[in-house]
């Protein structure tokens, strides 16, 4: 049961995490103080 919830959670969280990390990277490039 726990593994099923974990699998469903990662399936939903992985794209969200990828989009969020890309957003932070892109935002950091075009704002002062970003790498």
C-alpha cells in the first residue's frame, strides 16, 4: 500500500519538480544575482 502511494506520488511530483527546477534556473538567469 505504501509503495503504491509512493509510486503514484512520485509519478505526480516528478514533472512538477522538473518544471519547478527549470523555472528556478530560468528565473535565476534573468534576474540580478543569478548564476
